[in-house]
C-alpha cells in the first residue's frame, strides 16, 4: 500500500473531498448491488409523480 501524505501533501487533493470521492467510486465499482423489487420501483415512481404534482400546484398558487 502507498505511503500516506500529510495534511499539506498531495494526498489531500482539495477541500472538496477528492480522496473520499475516489474511495467511494472504488467501493461502488466493487459493490454488487442487490435486486430491487419491481413493486418498490413502482412505488418510488408514484411518489416522485405525487411530489412533482404537489410542487407544480404550489407554484401555480
């Protein structure tokens, strides 16, 4: 494994979490996702539609 850089070293990248993003990308690429039930997807779509209708109604008021 590589040598860890100090707080002022190149390993820090930037203050927006570059290293964290890289590690998360690595984790997600190695992670095997579980099958999502079709009913759950349907419910999520219904919820999204309801939210969009509600926000559209609030904008009209």
